[in-house]
C-alpha cells in the first residue's frame, strides 16, 4: 500500500519532467522559464547518489 503513494507521485513528476524536456527539444522557440527549471531540476536530482542508503545495522570497522 505504501509503495503506491510513492510510485504515483514519482510517475507524475517523471511525466512533468519528460513534458518539459520534450517541449524544449521540439518547440525551442516557445519554451519558457518553467520548462527550463523543471528540466534542470530533474537532471540535478538524477545526480544524487540515491543508491546510498543508511544501513539498518552498523557493521564493525575493518
């Protein structure tokens, strides 16, 4: 159940990001600040190290 509340907003934000990127690529003369901010923000989020997560148990140092 909790996955759905995470998945739906993620899909919606991904759709908005794709809309902005495609609008910039296909109609560059009619794009504005909103499309640029959305595209840059989504690209910036992709640079975050999301594969790094806190461990549930601490491991002893080597």
